[in-house]
């Protein structure tokens, strides 16, 4: 109950501008941000991608930013992705999908009124075209539960031209096992995560054990399916179960992957990579890091102490 209340508090904090300003000024927080976020600009993202590749790890880059105010903002996000994809290609980092990009449709205009979905689709289509030229892939991040149907419609439209476009599904949602069955098809790429939002109990499992049990059911569907599963988790038990199910399903090491966040269990990332596992690091960057950081803390409320120390530090 206490952990649930802490999570709700942190998610509310992610939308608090005054708190954001206090966090940005605190020296301890700057160190915390550096751990989980590559930096604010494209150069930081490219440096982080190159560093992870030097460690033998794969990368997905996420330019932080959500809920744009107008079509011009959405277009700027689109153009920023196109630009970074071009630079990845020039550096040889994107070859074979070694470094791909993750995209939030809300940053491409999804919430802009009646035409928001079509605006986001066209912007995402442009990014996918740039990714194809760069020899890499795009994964559509999943956001609040109210956007799932819209995001899956955009996914279907994009896959008609680019079958490799990836999807993200959240095991905390009750619908996700069925969505996994729909998407576990040949060529389909699906990232399975627990979910970093706070949906109501009517549509989601709110007990952590319920979320974990759902995750196991979903990974079994994906690993026994015909697509390419991407298990996004840092949970040692879930990783162990994933390994066992992959063996049972007869999957080779290159037929699925593990995904972990930048700054979370880096030694385990390296260990799995040294064993020949495909490990992809989710590398966020950009000015709009605050909501992302607070959601990471909400996923593990024990980290609340780090945030509180950042607000009281005077060093």
C-alpha cells in the first residue's frame, strides 16, 4: 500500500512544474539525471550510442518529449529524429539495426485533436523512411492506456510499408496478453515491458505480483510465436524465466533480445552480452528529461530517497 502511494505521488510529481524547477537546480539531481539520461542534445545521444556499441551492446535512442502543443512542435520532433538517423548512418552505427530509435507518438502530434492520429502517422512515416535509408528500425513506444488503440492503428499502417516497425506492450494492462497473440506474427517486433504509467484497476493489474504474472504469460506467447520478442526488464527472475522459455521454444540467441535502461544494472547488461545474448540499451536524451526520470523513480519507489536528497542538498 505504501509503495503504491509513493508511486502515485511520484507520477503526480512528474507533472509538477514547480517541483521540476527545484529538481533541476539541485546538484545531487544532476548526477542522478546523468546516470539515466545520455544528455540534452544529439551529440550526447551519438556519444552514448557509440559507447554502448563499443561494449558490444545494441542501442535504441529515445528523444524525450511528449504531448506537443501544435503541429509545428511535432514537425520539429520529426525533423530531429530524421537528423539523428542521418548522423547515425554516417557514423556506421545504424547498420543492421545495431542502433535504432524509439518514438513516442504523443511527441509527433497524436493528441492534437481530431486529426492528431493522422498527423502522428505522417510524421512517423517520415521517420521510418529515414530509418530505412539508414539501415535500421523504429519502435513505437506505448504510453498511457488511453492511447493503445490509436498506437496500434498507427503501427498497422506503418507496417504495411515497413514490416519491421516495432511495438511496445505493457504487461500491467489486462488486454496485453491478447495483444501479444495478435502481434506474435512473422516479422513482428514486440518489446514487452511492465509499464511506467498508472492506469485504473478496471483496465490494469495494480498489484506488482499480478503485473509479473501477466509478464510471464505474455513472454510465453511472444517467445512461442513467430515474431521477434524484446524482453524489457531488469528483474532477475523474469530474465531467468525468459531464458528458460526461449530454450523451450527452440529460439537461437539471435532470435530474441533483452532490453534494459541506461544506468540500470550496467554490469548485468555487460555480463549477458559476454554470454552471447543480444542486449539492447534504451538510451533517452533531450531537454524534456524530467517526466522520464520521475517515471523511472516511480517504477522503483525505493529510489524516492534519491529524489528527496536532491531537493534538500545545498552542496
